C-alpha cells in the first residue's frame, strides 16, 4: 500500500519546497496538504517573524521537531532565504525520524551548481563554498566538490557562449532545440509522450512538415531578437527513426530557417536506427556532434528494458559514426537499471572508454510516473530492489574526462545525479546554454520548451507534449 503523509503549512505557501524535501525521505509517498495532520505521518512546516520550524507527528503524537532562526549569521553568510532555512528545518526534522543517506543533503533543485555559481560570482573562495555546502546544507563532501568543479566549468563555457553572441545585451546569443517525438520502441524507464498509436509514414511526414513550418516561424523570431545562433540541437525521441527522405526534408528546413551554427547536434540515441546513409546525410548538412547511446552494454538488461538493440549493435553504430567523419560523439549510460548493481555502469564504461568518445554522460535511473517501471513498482513491487550503490568516476578522470554539467531529477534510485563528462575542449555548448541560463533557447516540435533569458528574468513557453495534439492544433491554425 502506498505510504501517505499529510503536510500542514503555517505562515507561508511553499508547497513544492516542503514536498521536495519530504520526498527525500518518503520517496513515492502520497502527499496531502491540509489544515491538520490526522492519522499516520504528519508534517507541520512553519515560518514566523524570526524562525523556520518543522514538527513531525505520527498518529497525532509529536515524534521530532527542529526550529531554526533564519537570521542566524551562518545562514546570512550563506545567503539562505527564509524559504531555504525552512527547507533545512524540514530536512533536519525528517532526518531524525527516518535517517537517510542523502548525498545532496538539503540542497534540492535540478541544478546543484546554480547556487555555487552565485557564490562564485560573489568572489567566494572554493574552500568557503565547500564549507557552506557540507556544514550548512549537509551535502556530502564528494558531491560538494563535484558541484564546485562543474560550476567553474559552466562559468568558463558560458563565457564562450556569450562571446560567440557578441556580448551585446540587446542581442543575447540563441540556441535552437528541435524535438522529433518518435522512437522505434518505448523503453521501460521512459515517460516520453510519443502519442497513443505507432506513427504511420503519413503521420511522420506531416509531423516533419509542421516542424519545418515552426522552424520558419522561430527563425523570424530569432531575427527579431538579433542574437547569433550558437547551437542547433535536434533531439527526441529518436530523430534517426525518420526515413532518409523525411530526414532530408527536416535538414533542408532547418538549414533554410537557421543556416549553420558553431555546434549542430543530432541525438541519434538508438544505435539500431543508425545507417551509413543517414550518417552521411547528417554530415552533409553540417551536423558535427552526435549521440550514440547504449545506456548499458549488458544484453540481458537491454532486453529487459525494451531497448530493441544489442551491445554489438552499439559497437557497429559507433564504428559507422566514426567512418562517416564524426569527431564529436556523445555516449549515454544509465546506472541503476533493473537487474544491474553498482558494477553495471563500471562494466559498461570499461567497454566504452577504449572507443574514446568525446562526451560521456552518466545518468542515474529516475523512475518516471508514466513509465512502465513505475507501473511495475506500483502493481508488483518490481522497483523495490535496493538502490544501485556507489560507482567510481575514477576510470573517467584517469582517461582524461572532466565533469562539465550536472543536473538532478526526481525519484532517482539513490537520490543521485546525472553528470556530463567531456574531453578537454569538446563540451556541448547547448547543454551549457541550458544549464547556465545565459542563453535563450527557442524550442520547436512536440514537447519542446522555449526558454527566454533576459538578464536575471527567465520565462518559458511550452509546446504541447503529445505529438498528435501538437499537430492537430497547428493544422487548425
């Protein structure tokens, strides 16, 4: 039966913040916000004129509490708002009730390096930042060091992006994202909205035509904004699921709308969709960075999660990609896939490293609500296995790779993170533009998000997630 917890907020409306911290300890529990706690677990989280406090109840009986004065010098020194101190109080109170190995402590959010970059902007030394992260926010020392290293890298790469955009405040640099919302099959861990029925050739053709039309619309918007386009990124889904004629039509539309960019990425992703023909085509249209993603090189795991390819298919696709002339390849792997323990990602990396891909991204499995894995967890306890355990990035660093971007997702198996590693000078500028928020991103296609960056002000416009709805609404306009 799904565990439940009732939350009571006093003196504030930080619903998401309280729930996000509570999820560190209660995982997939059901959360209810009410006026009183009632039976089962209850959490009262409050703010008053000087304190942030959290009280934990079980069946109406207080079992733990924590009260923090949000104007304490250490919190002021760290630049923590009352909201952040409230989250810290909730963290400490729940840690007393349900001790949990939380590697990122009370530091929540998608981008752990964001707060670090703010501290670096204030000229704070690395040692002081590490101290605030470990002693105030309870971040584990190795994670704190990772965040600081990534923040330095983000700052360096953000300067490259800004320089390529001319640094004119009225003409910020731009990135373009184009989403192709189809795959050969749906992986067990995926929650991507690919529509309700397999796409027909006619549907794929219609989708490409609509995307090309939106490219023209966004190109006009980009011209009005005036910023240089530093990166083009065709993601998915799996763009190379398109037959060659449609992929050609897509590339022609992108080139007509946006011309060329310093970095042009194609997220091929599934090795079983790569051929010598579509790789040569991609190169001919200026694609200079490509993703070939095995996720794991364990054939049993690949079959279990529905990837539809083998480890041998990955090695074949990687070789074809090199033969086509690509000198910047990204390889994604996922740690914590069902049936794989702590050694799973190490074994995969051991096989990948001799290929010397320029980028390697190590993800931690996140159990999405709409994924098949989550349905298995709910119906048959299929996700109740222990967390995947620690893995060591030492093989990556020994091979010359450095972490350069970092983000976290909800419901990861061990509250861990996703890290992008790169050989020197081969980092993905699009990823940095997204993570560092120095660049406006114009999103095209189903599920795409346009993120407008205007100084410290950021706004987002979301396209429809479902490709069928996305197409229908644009056909009716």
